[in-house]
């Protein structure tokens, strides 16, 4: 399992919605709300994974598993992770599910 420090949401997401993102980890977040993930390596390399595109041809579980496996494989070389999420879609889904519960 990769180091937990890689799993905290980036600061820019926490600032957008601290009540939700402050205590979450990437490995517990639904990948369906993720747009892109950027992996910054200690040697200066940067990879960008277009998660949204991956989700068009793969089930969310497979995409999530592939991301976690990649992070685990390169954990000793990764400096940090950053990602973009569709916060508006997440808010909309939470509101809809909350309405349905009430």
C-alpha cells in the first residue's frame, strides 16, 4: 500500500470544499468525480493521467485499481500527487442523494 501522504487531496480542492475534502483520502474518493491526476516525480518528471477519458472505456473500479497500482509501483519515486475533480458534479450528486433520503 502506498504512503498515506500521497492520498490527501490537494490544497486547492480542500479550499473549494473543506467540509468534504479535508478529512478524505484519494483512496476513499469515488474515481468517477476525478478529471485528471498529475504525478510529480522526484527527478522532475510529471505524468498526467486523464482519468475522465479512462472512465469512458473502463469501469470505475478498474480505473481506481489501476491508479492505486501505479501509485504503489512508483511510490519511492513520487514527490507528490495532484488531481482535479468535478466538484460541481459531486455537490449535485450529494444534494440529490440527500433529497432522496429525506
